[in-house]
C-alpha cells in the first residue's frame, strides 16, 4: 500500500489496509476503495474537478509518503514521480498478490515494449523524476495529456519532449532508423510516412532491375554501368533517408502530439475529463493494423512491379 498508509477512503471513511483494492481518480488523484467508487459511480470530489482540484494527503500523512516503491522492480521513487527511475514502469499501481518485487538491477521487459529492450535498451532513458503530470509541456498542454496521446512507450517520448524544452538535443530514434516508414505509420505519422514510402518505392526500382537481370527474368537495353551507378546512388539515398528519419522522428512526433491534442481540445468538452482523455488517447497511440496493411501492400506492389517489368 505504501503511500496510502493511514489514509481513509473519502467515501466510506474507513482507513486503507494492505488487502484493499485502491482506485485512484485520474482527474484529482484521490484514492478510494475500489468497491466504494464503483458503488458511488464517481469520485468523492467529482464536483470539484472543474475547478482544477488536486487531492493532497492529510498533513499527518505527508511525511510518510516520502517515496513510492515501484510495483515492478521494487525501486524507491519520488512520491510525485510519474514513472520508475529504474525500470520506467508507471507508478501508482500496487503489485499483484504473490508477485515478489524484482531486483532493480536485473534486466526488465518494461511491459514487453520492444523499443526499450535489447538492442534498444542502451538508448532508453526513464522519465525525468522532476517532471510532474500537470507541468506544462506547452502553454496549453500538460505532460499528462501528452502521455495520454503517446500511449505506448510513454517514458521514452516524455523524456524526449522534456529534453527538447530544456534546450537539449532529442535522442536519435533507432527504431525509426531501422524500420523507416513502417515505424512512422505505426506512430500514425501518416503524411511523413506516405512521403517516405513513395521515396522508398522509387529508389527501389534500380535494385529490382538489377535483381531481375541477375536472375535472368528480363533483359534491358540500359547500359549495365549506368544501371550500377543508379543502384549505388539509390542505395545511398535510401540510407541517408533512414538517418534523417532517425534524427527527426522524435521532433516530428513532438509537433504532431501538440497539434493533435489541440485539435482534440477544440472539438471536445474538456470539462468531462474522462471523455477528453479518452478522445486524446484514441487520436494518438499506435496502429498495428496499418503496419500490417502497409507491409502486405508493399510486398504486393513489389511483385507487381517485377511482373510488369518482365513483360
């Protein structure tokens, strides 16, 4: 239970115990018994949410909440931290019964996210401990809203956004470098992803021609030396595009996050915080379906191109 030791549920008035299931309000941070909030159908302080109310522990309990223990690795964290400084896992969740704390020094899977596990773990940084959920990322956007939009791999991106606003250079995105337009589609950066996809397809033509000649699938009147130069030039340009994607993917995603959140805010009643954050999360996040469609479509177009060139 940790941070809620000695604190009472604001609905029933009974103090929390180690056996209680605790539900924390996403708007004000107030803890409740899970059964109590289900029965009441709302937070005990729901009528104060519109005024920007933030729950604070009673004065006699503030000294006890000196740290939060991560439910995944067991590391001690600042009581106001969003994510564990050791493993990057979201804080505020109680560990499951019967599941022991993991050694903070041991490797972790971080929820199975492939972009913060080897080989990408060397380039991963947890969210800055001084960052608070309601801190302004932009004048009108908080880090809590950005986290809702990002959805997957929040610690990595919030750290990148934070560093950019501290005047630091954004980290090189190795996943974007390796996966190219597939990663951009995965992050719903559709305009940039489409442009990179078209460029990739155009630059792949020389390699397709070379492959077809090597396998005897077709004969061309083009000078082999010229074709070889085109092949090498296209390969170099493709590599440079991937490097540029790695350098600028985070910055482009930062701008997209701010732009999309502002659009959602303009079209949604922000007074209903739950509906608003659901709308932000739905607009953001990642798309596995579009990645599968693009990958399948790319393969089909490649085979069609080879067929037409062989005619």
